[in-house]
């Protein structure tokens, strides 16, 4: 009975939300027209591993990664996917070999990611924390 009460308490707690004051090295971004303002970390992982394919309104999700050699991608993979870059690479090799899917589109810089997200309504990406977010793009908070 004691464990049931603990479990019930854990399921009813309010999720914590990362804000701009957190020490995260990146910001999660979406197109300005996207209604999403907060997204759970588990959903971010599902999106970037292509296990979640549509936004709540039915619009296709277009995840965009940064170059595997970038620091921001390493930080993002570790914090959002709970995977190292090697583990992410192995995941996509298995998926590709099975013929089930292809990895997210890759862009080489924060500016290229911003431009993609600005022009693609269903896009979601991440940029370095210190990069300014222009019009047409908005930052999304991540709930744990």
C-alpha cells in the first residue's frame, strides 16, 4: 500500500520546466505558427528518433539535427535523447538497415537550422543558447 501511495504521488506531480535561466547549452525551437509552447522531454526524444510523427493538430513534424561534429548536437543528444552521439549513430544505422526510416535532416549551423525552422511550419530544431531567435521562430520550454 505504501508503494502505491508513492506511485500515485509521483504521477500527480507537476512537471518541471526548463526556462531560459537553466544551464542547458541549447534552445529548442519551432516555427512561430506552431501552437506548442511546452513539450515533454520524452516527446522531444520520440520526435528526434522519429517515433512521434505529428503535432497534436495532425501536422507532420519535421525534426532537424545539427552536424554530428557540433557541440550543440552532442549536448542535445545527451540531455534530450539520453544518448551519446555514438548511440544515436548506432540507432540510425539499425533503422536504416531495416528500411524503416531515415534520420532527421541535418544542417551545419545554428543559422541554417533557424532558416529551416522559420520556413517549415512543422519544423522543430535546436540552436546554441546564445544565438538570438529571429521573427518567425519561437523557443519552446521543455518539461521533464
